[in-house]
């Protein structure tokens, strides 16, 4: 549910130029597991940034590079720097600035929940909602979006903590929010089966997890994380061949530089035995 900020992509030099080439090289190194080399490039991009926007773009990439190693603290540290950049844009572009602050906090939270740092993840998810909700009128992102995202996050956190009752309560709340705003739900509905499947997986309700995560992978065909979740389900069901096939698929498609890939690429690599 994380969107890439167009202004940051533009700050990297668009799709061409030396900075964009270096960014792509570093991202490829992260995909290959060469994180130290990747971070050296991202740090150079930070040090040589021509303006604050370009610096923030490189800091965001460095945050995600740490995410590939499950380093929650470092991911938060660098995402906070990106948030600080957007604070400087609040006067010039208030709608976008507050939205991006919320997005960056949620992005850090996603790294942290996947790394098992649940308390930090909850803090950052709640902060993301608080920041996003500061967007002034006329809002370009409704309150219902942030409410849905927070319920989605709190359900997953409760499931990871073994609190199935609370997890299911938050799933029901997420469903209620979607149903109350059909316009917002038009874009966000595809993330609901992922939530239901995630909670079912950690509640050890494997039949429900399989059914919901099948829907999730069909609705989000390019998301390696959801394929990993389905693979984890089959692994717990003792269906090793199905699991391995899905882990391979998740590994092959995890070529982006975002939270789903940051978890799926190294996790699936271990499962399929890639050195």
C-alpha cells in the first residue's frame, strides 16, 4: 500500500542520467544480496545530492537497503530523514507533504513488522496515520484511507503477537471502513484478502489462509510478499513442492526496491537455497 513519491523519483534524475544509473546499480546490488556495496553507492548519492529532494530520495533508498537485511532501526533512522525533508515542503505543497510523511512512516513500519520488531512497527504505523491525517482541506487522501491502513496494520500486529481475538476484531474494523467508503475501497479492496490471509496464517487457520491468500496473489499478481505468505501456508500444511514453487516465484519477481521485495527476496532466497 506504499506509493512511490513522483517528486522523489524526479529528483533521482528521472529515468536517465548518472544519478539514476547509480540508483539502479545499487538497487540491483541489494537484489543480489550485496548490501554493503549498495549502501556505499546510496551514501555517495546522499553526499553528492544537488538539492534536498535528491538527498531525500537517496536517503529513502538507503533506508530500504537496510530493510533488505531486516534492520528496523536503520530503516527508521533514514525514513525519519525523509520525513524531515517533507516537513520543509508543508507550506509549499501541504496536501502532498503530509501524505508523504505518513507514507514514509508506514514504509518504515512495514520493514519493522516484517523484521519482527513489532513495538517499533506499531509506533511507526500510528505515527504514519497521525501525519497523514494532518493533510489540510481539500484533502486528496480521505480519513478513511488512513483508518483502513491503521486497522490493517493493527490486525497484522495482533496476529503476530498471538492475540487472535484482537486481530479478528481489527479485520472486522478494516472491513467496516472499506464498506463505508466505496470510492476509497475501489483502490484498497485488493489488500483485504491479504489481511484476512495473513491473520489466518498466524492463527494457524491454514485452510482460510490458503483461500484468502490465493485471492490475494490473484489480485496482486506482482507482489512477491503475498506469494511468500502463500508459500509459508503450504509449507505449514506440509505441501513442500507447492511451497518451493511459490518461493521461487516470489524470489524471481522480487526485483523492486520496496518493502515487499526487501522481505521476500532474502527470505525466499534461503528457502530455495540460492547462495
